[in-house]
């Protein structure tokens, strides 16, 4: 009995060395009383989820988007992943400083990429089974999200690398220098540009959205694996209101 207890403690210690408790469970979610329609009522800090007028996600209608001859985004991502965490609400890969994008004359550092199933944003009424949100921040604290859509197809080797390391809920593990954001990007990087918000509480606005038009692939098994780990984690579509979408 005593020996078993010691073994249990040793096991717990060894686990703690490889996986650390990342954060407490979020006070919002996607099901039941924590679901998106209740976010604004869960915490006064989440009021914008209800009162905001430039909220994300949206259905991007190509015919309503304005031709703006958008300048290609200069993407400079490096293999500088740092850690991977299961936040309960998503799977997130964090990066060391150094990967960045330059868009509209501003440079934003890549902080993290996380995933949604299904995609959150739609393109022409179409939802995708998975999307990746590359979250960046510039020196003024402004946020820019590069959105990559996944359609069902062959296995995605970059995604396989990430999925293999998904820790248990609310845990974070080391993922140092093994993954670059470029591994998940399509060759063609034409995009839609609009203003929006975080798609999770506190739903803060003033976020620049760059949604890549060309999807990449993920296999059915990979999509199922994410659903098994996290479940369905998409916020319903929000009104476009007075916003302009550029293409
Ligand atoms: Zn997201």
C-alpha cells in the first residue's frame, strides 16, 4: 500500500516536470450556461460580446467585398515555437519573439496560433471544418489575426506535429523550436481584410482580420481528433453592420 503511494507521488512529480498546469479553467465556454449567447452576462468585462458592433466572426461575401488591390502581407515566420497548451477551449501553440508579419505598413509579432472547429468565419456562406488563427500584436498593443481555413483532404503533416503533442486539459508542454507558422500556410496568400474583434471573451474590438482565401487541408481523422480533445469551439456568426470588407 505504502509502496503504491510512493509510486503515485513519483508519477505525479514526473508528470509535473513535463507538463505544467497552464491556467485555471476559463469562466466561459461553448456549451450550456457558458455558451456564447451568455458570455456578456458571465462577467462585466465581457459586455462588448453583446454591445459590440464590429464583432467576429462574420460571413465574408465576395460579391460585397471591395476591390482594393491589397498589398501582399510580408510573412516572416521562423521555427521558433515555444510551447503547446490545451486551454480546454482550444489548442494553442505559443511562439518566442521573432516571427512577424508586416501588413499595411505595420509590423506585428506572432504570439500564438490556435484552432477552431468548425471555422468561425465563413466565406460566401461556407463554413470550413477547421480554422487556424495566427494572433499577432504590434508595439502599440494592436492585434492582427491571420485566418487560415482547413478543408477536408489528405493528412496535414504540420497539423500532425501539433496534434501529437496536445496535452491534457489546462496543461502546457514544451514545444521548443520544432514548428514554424509557415508550415500551415497555403502557397497563395490572397486575403480578405476587415475590422473585427476577438471571437472569445472579452470580444475586444479593433482587431485587424486577414482571412486567407485559399484553404489548406486536414484529414477527417485530424478534424475528429481535435473534436475529441476540445469539442466544438466556434462562436456563431455576427452582423457585418457598417463594415467594409476589402479584397
Ligand atoms: Zn480564434
